[in-house]
C-alpha cells in the first residue's frame, strides 16, 4: 500500500514537471514555507510593536520530529515552528528600547493552496513574563518578598 502511494506521488511529480502546471511537491512547499517564515516573522513586528524601527535579531527553531497534526476547525494546521524576534522601537519619551516577541507558525489551506501563517505567541510571552516577575519585584522592592514570607525560590526563581 505504501509502495503504491510512493509510485503515485512520483508519477504526479514527473507529470507535473513535464506539463509545467506548477504544482509543488511536499518538499518544495516545505522549503518555500521555511524561506517565507524568515521574512514573515520580521514583517509581523511592524504590526505588533508600536513605534517599531527595526529588527535586531531573529532566531528560528524548526522542529521536524513533532507528531503530525490534523487541521483544526478553523482550517489551518499548526506547525511546530517557532521564532523569537528582538525588535527595536521608540518608547513614549523618544528613546530606543528593545523587546522580545515570540511567534508560532501554521499552514492555512486557502484557494491558492497551502499558505504560511505567522501568529504572535501570547502564551509563551505570558509564561516568560510570569516567570520574571519575582526578580523584577525584588529589584524594585528589596526585602518585600521576605516580609510576606515569600522567597525568590518560592515565588518562581
């Protein structure tokens, strides 16, 4: 059965390459989406950061060992790809600041075939913010955590 599927997919690739219909193979589509992901995450920063000036750094993590996921009810399939972007922006008083943004990727099945989606990862950003609050609180209010019987270790450090 598997051999029959391989033969059929090879036949489609050969026929598409001969007829020039432009249909992508799965590996070609994945390579295209990986290239698109790099520019897409950086482009989304201009919508997600007020006063955005430039992208400082983009780190991608392409996971290929994750289990295959099915399309959800919205018609897109999440990919196990993530990106962390360091973006520079102008703050309220005119100075330059940097912020970290986390993105997830997915595949949307539209009229033009499979297209890449890039979404801000609110869950990961909230998790990082929650993990950092005890250290920031201790920095701003030294000794206050101990006053209430909390330590940095008990508060999440």
